[in-house]
């Protein structure tokens, strides 16, 4: 384990309940003990070892709340309490960092220091539902221990001086930690364990009392010697379900999916210049008193301060009255009211959605309070409030349903197959998300459906989803090219110059500049502006009525405080609000009017007589949102506006990421470069591991020998990321093949085939899910379909077939929950060196690309949820896209492995193994050899490394 650092912890010791301690501080998202700060998520454990009420507190950025862990009661082992945010104060507690374990815990049982049996179960921190078999016992599956974990088992056994001992392991980021030692414990249901335990105990007794007999008695039980060995179920044809399998012994090895988030509310932004002293003082309060420094307000406490200040500043009178006579004053007052309304809409956005920026614009020098010189004070600042873009109840429902679809259709075994793979450590799952709240919650909802979980999304998000904004966020790398594309797009629409640079043909219409734009786009712009104005006026009347009601009651001071928990929203529509004629969700008429008025003004500047085509997607989003969620408001002309906006948006949105294939490829490669590199790493790691397992299995079959009880404890599995060999391409390098799949962070744990009642222990599937936004979906797709037009790949056919290219051209939109899936299959009937050993299948879905006007189903209006379109082929049936071809075509646009951060060197370890040592070590760890082979290979690895390594156990009990 190479000197693993001990997780941080701190003790808060109270002599009586609710005792105030000067060394203990609690903030919104942290506790601080003796100056040692623990950020949420953190764990709170009672000091009393007999008190099993353990709490996990979640950060406001994930929705907040607390999960209580307890001893199993029926089928529950934990409960989530979204409203609880403050820690307990009635007793003494230990605070620790929360350790994400991927949703599993490991139970280890020792029989003496040389034997350890391990089983995995679903962690109670995920959804709290206990999985039980038909006998009512908790479902567990035996797993292999790594060498370091075996050393931990030995250390625990010796330290507690208890031969028969049980303890719990947490596997976190490639390291293992002891979190509980239970003492005298036995495996609940394993005949093999009890047979092994009998042999081990018998030898211990004989060594102690009759050593002269110990060596003469066979190590196995006499009635087990003649027992026939049950053959393992062979590989079976799985096929893809979409594109036919090319081999009769094809196994699914890898599923990679890039998925867009679900249905969201329209994204909004309010900008206003502020000179009010209360707001300027608030900026100084949260930027450390620096007059020229920008301030960001994100936490509930900060936003509550802003709301309190805004409530005081908002005029009680209404626009058009005497005190608001000046136009600028009227607009400023309206924007302040909008800010106030946004903050008072408690469920409208949460810590993972909201953001307020205060940027100083002007300063003056004033005398210091103490009279000692001068200091700067800000006199004007720009306030930017971003809100909206929240995942709706429909978005959560879509993501969860898509997760269930993947479970039932993307893996062998018709739904239950994936769950069995996952629970038996034959499914290597990693879920990544961008930093946006709607994307994170889409990932959590998808995981809930994929793994058949229950309960709220916050614990699932924290336990299973990893954020990677550098890979899945941002357009900065291609901002210049996108700006150029939008300028050219505006020229084509307004001036009708579509034919310029036309390199397309009737057979390939997607090669034209501005492909997909309606021929009469310029004529549709005035119509769009007119209809937008018509809808805005109707919403203005509704907002006026609501505004006057608020003015008459003056009830701003009784509005409940900002409530983050509501931001995760409900999974169903609010029937009461709709019945009352109010907008769906938490948006009131005032904010709805602000949204439409901004669209009207931004799209068409009446003073300049100019259209801004970049606002077309926003108009389209608002139309679709209100048709889907606010159809009960009966806004006249909204359906006609939607039709016009859709015609324009279907052409504008794809062309914003490149006006022609060459530009699309350039922009796509810049935006998705890191994601493309990670995908290639995932595919190469999968193929390398599969080949190595096949080689080792072949060696084992040809060198089979008798095994002892100790053999069963020598099986182990470690990551296989860098195997040297002639069949490796130049894409493989000496650095970690995965930013997070390095030696220290992503150890590959596997099922123990000797103990498990599993017919196909050889089956192992790697799943990588990447949740992101529209920009990355378009970018990845553009690289996949246009990579062959790059100069370095001239003459190569496209990865996407002609039919696939035409299908993409006719696709209106890559809508919410659209996805691209790459599945790798291994044909076990061909030679390891054959390029056709691995093939890759590519499919995509348009997502929820169904117009609200096209469906007359009653459920659409009842649930406000559009269905997700099924997958479509990007290749011809029977085609074979090999791993080598995929790498060749993608490598010019992907981040190379050497640009990914190198793996961190564990503490106490002086250096890496040499290449030969690493190969030998992985060979012994990837497949169970007999005892003598394992010892020999391990010794050779240690020799090649030039020395041994130390192991330490860092557990607490």
C-alpha cells in the first residue's frame, strides 16, 4: 500500500448536550475543529462505539441534506433527510472526510493471519435499500483482495490478536481503508469458506499441539478430493441488438456513452449597473474588502444577504408612477424587482445552478476611518445574475428512463444481466459529469435508473458521479472559431449568400456552407420578431396582475427564506399550480415576462432595425418549454411562433459549431479534444486487459496444476493499463493511460471465481458515461463524421457510413438526452493478433426530439415529458470498425496520453517498477495462477523492481 495517508478526522467532545465549544465552528458547508476544516460531504460518527447512528452531510452544491446510516431494519440501512443541514450537538462525535467508494463496501473475514475471504455488498450510502436473496439474506459476492489488502488483513488479525476476525474495507480512489473491526465474525453463506476455515483451523491446532502430525495430513478435506470440478460456462454469442454480430463467440467488453442533459428551464441572465451602498458593501464583505476585486455569490447565506438588501432597495411604487418617471430609473427598478423575484423563487435554482457576480467598475479615494491616509472605495459595480437552466421534473424522468433503457438493452442478460454484472464486480463503471448542475443531476438520475436504485438523487450524485469540468465543460478553446462561424451564419441568413463556397452536391447536401438552413430564412426573421412580441404582450398582462397583487399585500417580508432543497424539485408536475392557472415549476409570471421581454429586445433592436440570429436558439428553447410545460396558459400564437423558431433553429444550431464540414471538424476537435483522448484511452485499456486475460487463461489451461487452500487467497487483480508488446500502437505510452485510471486511483477489482456462484466469471464489461451539454455532443459527432477530410487522412473513408451521414443531415436536433454510444466487442474465435479481434459499434440518438405539436397523447400533457428517440445506426449492418482503424482516425484530434496529468506517486514508494517488472506484476495479478507459478512470477517482479515495498494498515475501529 506504499505508505497510504490516514484520512483526516477530528474529535468534538462535549461534557453535556448542546455545550458550546470555542474550538468548534459550523458553516453552511463545513465544520471546523481546532482550525481543521472539513468540507461537506463529511461523516459524523458518535464516539460511543455502541451507537451506530452515523450521519453523512452533503454540500449545498449537490442539493444539501443528510443521510443517516443505521443497523439494518427490514430492507433499509439508511434514510436521506433533505431538510437537515446542521450537525448534531447533543453528544460527542468524530468528524471524517467522506470517502466515495463507487457504491460498494467490502467485508473481509480472516482465519488466521494467512487466510482472508472477502465479499462485496451494495453500500448503504447510495439508496439505503438492502438487496436480499430468496432466503432473505443480504446479497453479497466474493471478491479478490489486492496484495495490499491481504497485508491489511494480516495486520488486523495480528494487531487484535484474533485469528477469526471480521472487518470492513472502503475502497476509495485505488486505496483501501479499514473503517470497522467487528471481532469474532463468520461468513454468512459460503460452503467453500467453511471448508477452507476447517482446513486452516485444523492446521493451526496441529501446529500448536501435534506438529509432528501437521505435515502428514493433506491440506484439503478428504471428501473434497474426488469431487468433480464444475466447468465454467463458455462464452456465448451476445450480438449488439442493433448491428448484427460478426462472430459466433462475441463478448461485449466496453460501453462508452456521451450523453446530453435532460429537459431544463430556459437559461436566463440579468445585467444591471448598481451604485447602491448596500450592494457595494455586500461586494466588499465577500471579497475580503478589496475594492477592485470581483465577487461571486453562490451559497445560500450569500444569496440571502443579497435578497435582504434587494428587498430594501426595490421601490414600493410601480413603473409609470411619479417616483419612477425617468426611463433609466424605471428599467433599473424593474431589474431590481427581477433580481428580487429570482431570489424569492426558492425552488428556482440551487447551489449547483445559481451564480451572482459583482464586478467593480468605478472607484474613488476616501479618507480612512482612522484618519491615517486614504483608501479606495467602489462607487459603481456591474451585477450579473445567472439563473434558470434547471433540470425539470421532466428532465429527471427522462434521465432515469434512459438509464433503465441502457440497463435493459445495452448489456447481455436482458436487464438483470447488468445488475448481476455490477454486483459481482464484473462491471467497471465510472460516471463523469461537467460542472453544470443540470448535467450533474441528469447523471445521478441516469445512474438511478441504470442500477435500479431508489430514493433521492443527492446521495447518488455524491457517491457515483465524478465532476470533470476540463473534459466536459467550456468553449474557450474554440471561441474565436465559433465567433467566426456565427458571423458567417449571420451573413448567409441576412444577405442570402448561401451559394458562396458551395462544395456540396445533390448526393452530399451536408457539404454546403450553412447546410440545413431554410432557403427563406431572411423572410422568417421579421415574422419571428412579430410573433415574439405578441406572446410577450400576453405574458406582460399576466405579470401585471400578479405584480399588483404583490404590491397590495406588501408581503415580501413574510416570504419564506431561500430554500435550496426545493431546487432539486419534484419528479412530477405541480397539479395545484396548474389548476390555479400558474406557470409550471417555480417560475412566476413576473419572471416569465422578464424572460420573454428579454428575448424580444435581444432578438430585434428596433432602434437599429437589426436582427441578432444568435438569439434564435433561445427563442426556440422558450417556445418549446412553454408549449411543453405551460400549454394550459393558452398563449395565442405560441404554436405558430414555435414552428417558425424551429425552422430557423434547426439550421442555426448545428452551424454555430462550424459553417461547413471543415470548420465543424476544426471546432469539434478543439472542444472535444480531451474527451476524444479519454475515449481512446478507455478503448485501449479495455482491449489490452481483455487480451492479457485471454493470454493468461490460455497459459493457465496449458500449465494447470493441483491447488491448495492457500491458492484461493492468492488471486488478485490490479489495473492493466500499459502492457508492452508488438501489437501496441504508438498511442500507448509510458504514462498513465487514463487520467483517473492510473495505478493509484482506479484499481480494477474483480470477482473471485472460486467462491462465486457465477456461470460466466470471464465476462467483464467496462462502462464509461460522460454527461455533458449540447456543445460537446455536436463537437464529438462532427469529429466522428468528418475526420476523414483532414489532410492527414486524405483517401480514408468516413467512420460514418453514407446512410449514417444522410441520417445525421436529416436529424433536426440533438435534443435533450441525445447520446452517442460506442460499444466494443471481442471476437474470441479469431487470433489475438487479428485486427478483427475487437470491433466497435457506433450508434446515436436524437434524444427527446419530438415536437410538442406533433404528439396528441394525453400523457404528454399530464406528465410534460417528451419520449427519447431510440438509437440509430452510424454504420452499415455487418460492417467491422476495428480498434486500429478507430485509433488511426481519431488520434489526430485527440489529446495524447502524455498530455494527461501523470499518476501521482504514492507516499513511501521511491519509484515506479521498470517496464518488465510492471508486465510481470500485472500478469500474476490479472489471472489466478497456481501457487508455485504465482510465487515465481511475483519474485521475478520484485527482483526487476530492485527491492520490496512496505505496507501499512491505516484503519480505525
